[in-house]
C-alpha cells in the first residue's frame, strides 16, 4: 500500500483514538461485493481491517452511495459493540482527509437549498388550467422555458472517460426506478393484495413490464446525463418575468433523460384520465415536439416508459391517494400498462 496513504491514515486514526497509531504496512487480504479488504499493521504490532470501496458495476457508481454504504457498515459495528470495534468512515478528496462523525439512531438530517422565494409552481398553473380547451401561446412559452431548463440540467456530463464506468452509472440509473427505496418496489409492497385498482397479480405484472422496459435500455452510456430525479410541477416554478427555477433534486443523480421527461409528462397523462380534457393530450404532444426539437433526442418517446411506469404506480398509491375513483384509477393504470407493453409512449 502507498506510503503516503498509510501516513494519512495514521494521522487520522491517531487523532480519532487520541493515541499515536503508526501504520507501517497494508496488505490486501481479499475482496467482496463492492470493496477490497486490507490488513493494516502498526509499529506496535496491532492490526486493523480497512475496507476500500470500489465500483464493480454493482450499484456503487457515485460517491454519495459509496459513503452511505460504509456509514451503514460502521453503524452496524457500533450498535452491537463488536469486539473488533469500528473506528469510523474515512473520506479523502485529494485535498482534505477526515473521519466522518458517528451517526446515531436519533440523528436528524436536513438538506438546505436556496429558494427563489417568488413565483408560482407549475402544478398550480395546471390546476388553474384544468378546464382549458386547447394549448395556446402562453402554454408554448412555458413548455419552451421548462424544456430549456431541463436540457441545461441534462447537458452536465460525467467527468470520467472510462466507458465501462459510464455504462455502469447509466445502468444503475435504470435500476433505481425499480429499486430505489422511495420508488416502485417500495410503493407496491404496501398495496393491499385485493386492491381493486391493481390487485396482487397485476402488481406482479407491472413489475415484470417495468423490468422488460429496463432491459431494453441497458448498456446505453451514450445517453447518460445528470438528472433532476423528481421533475414534476410541484418542483418547477415560474417567476413573474417568465423565467424558470427548480427545487428538490433527488433520488437518481445520473441516468437517461427519459427518466426526467417521463416524470414530467405523467402529470399530463393523469389529468387527461381524471378530467377527459383533450387539452392535456395536446399539451403532452406539444411538449414532445418542443423537447425533441430542442434536444435532438429522437428516442425520447420510447425512453420515457420506465419512469411512466413508476408514475402510474404512485398516482394510484392507496396510502397517498386513498379517495381515488376506482374507475378512473383502473383506466389510468391500464393505459400505463399498454405503454409499458408497447415500450413507447402512446395514447
């Protein structure tokens, strides 16, 4: 192991344990699902186990998730007061080195973001327009501004040039639609087996359809970009001058642009089934036209299907929408299943 790394580890551990600890050697002793293991030896002949988290295309493709994995491991050892105690999680970025503070079960977490403080959300606009008859110039201006902002988000590309890693990051974004703890499997696991809108067999079916769509897009790093991850009307705001801003980036940091676009148009699809108003169908097609022209993405109508599948699940989620009209909900989710079977957005 590199001597400079051993020196940095010695400094950090000495500070954390409040006693001098000098690592003189590090020997790799194995590797596991997502990390390599090293035995570190000190000058006074004591030993430590070091997990060095590496990516092997197994879902640990970006630093936030790597940190989460090791914090979970550290907390597990701390809770059970294991004989070989856990010292802590170490992070290094080339300029700084530190051991992260311990987490406890009563920890409260916050993420502070700037808020522009003025304007109206796009969800509020859609509610105001719910009886509108057709798309007008104001709608087109709004959609054009939203498309510009979203395409700007998607213009951020990953810094690595390693094709295998780019592929792994892209695939992880697809898997996240099914496996992220806030998304598909989480919600479906809480549906009653006899839920009239989507019973147990239909719940299994929609997961199967989602997986079929996921497999169709696997290994497409050419489409990889930064995402918003929760791109719908509640998180999109218009200032009085017509400019757009967003809040609440979350869930899936990297993936296919269809994930954001699918999230966005699913609100139109729901309102179309809820009201029967052709305005929302026209709004959807206008959005596709504007987005395709501005982005040049000719595959977007196909790429949206995975996220539309999730949006269909959440819109009929009984915990969040207990008073949904079963007839509307059934018609809506059947349309979602038709889209997933076709592997392309269709009416």
